[in-house]
C-alpha cells in the first residue's frame, strides 16, 4: 500500500498532494470532486482511507505501551465471595478444559484479590443452588456449565491470563471495526439527506474522506509532543468544525440544518460504536 501511494505521489502528477490539499483545507470539496466525476486527478477514496487508517493504527501500536493494567493487581474485594468457590467446583469445571486453559485458570485463582480472579469466580456461579436432580458429581455444587458456557468461560480465562496480549489483539482488530462502521454511517447520511438525491456510493465516499481526515490528524498528534489539555481541546473543537464545514459544503445546506444534522449524526454514530466495539471484543476473546 505504501509503495502504491508513493508511486502515485511521485509518478502520477502529484495526485496525493492535490488530494491532501483539498482534504485538509477545503472540507467536503474532495467528495464534491468525486461526485462531479473529476476523479482522475485525485487518489481513490478507498486507497486514501486504507492508508490513513493503517498509518494511524500503526502509530498507535508504536507509541502505546500496553500493560496488563489492573487485571492482575491486588484490589479490595469481597473475601467471602472469593472463598465461596469450592475446590470440587473448580475441578469439575477443569475436567472440561484443555491443559493450557486449566493452567491459566489455576494461575488466575492463585492471584488472590485480583480483578481477573473476581471475574472468573463470578462466572463459576458458586452461589447457584445445587442441581435439583442431585446428579452433578459434586456435593453442594452449583449447576454445571453448559457446553456454550464452557467455550465462553475458556475464552475469558485465556484473555484474562494474558491481558496485554488480549489488548494488543483488540487493537489489531480495531481497524476492522472502524471499516465495518463505514457502510452503516453512509446509510445514516442517506437517511438524513434522503431529499438531496445523492447516491449511496457518494455518501460512502464522504464517509471515507471524513474518516481519512480524522485518522490523519490523529496520526499527526501521535508523533507530536504532548500538546496539553488546552490545545488538545482546541484540536477536538477544530475537528468538529471541520465536520460541520464538510457537511455544509458537500450537501449544500444551511448553517442551522447542518448544525442539527451534525448533532443527530454524532449521537447516532456513538450508538453505532457500542455494538461495533462489543462485536470486536467478543471476536477478540473468542480468537484469543
């Protein structure tokens, strides 16, 4: 991707320069050029997005120091609930786990007072009533876990046993979540501007250009020294203003309607982020 982008920058009349100039200094204009069928002079939207997103997440992985955090640290917890899990219950569950997961579970349970241990113990349901049939194989044991519960439990145990690796994998999967959000965001634009007569693909291109700008700005912030809270807030405000200007220029709407649409889109996008984040987290846990 980098090779192709450099080829475009130095071999094809500086398309990347023209694209970035419009992207940064004329919000919405690059998408307008696409809609006007003046595309040859600029980098394709999907290629620009892929480069910007990969650059951003690469820099995040370089400049972010991922540590296990509080999962393995001692915290104040309810000791009675931590001790309520019996050894028989642990062994009954371990009989359904593979060797690696069993070792990870034992390591977590040995770390008394950790968040990871509290999560695992709560998943083992030590306070459930005994099986009414009494056929559990363990006297006074809670209801046995079903096969799907065992699969989920194993995934969580493996994730908690190495949280740094889990967070790294989650970061690796984040670009997928962001890319999956683009069609949904484009659909929101289509619904909001249904009377504008704009094709869905044009809304999608607008989404690509907007996210490319956000990724590139944040990538730039990552390589710059800490700007402090004030400048950080100003940067956030500037990106919000850019968003407003891009909507106003491309969709040719008034300032009041653009402001209303901006608020509606921002709220809706936040709602979309929640299931997308949960989905990627679940996939990361399952693949860990």
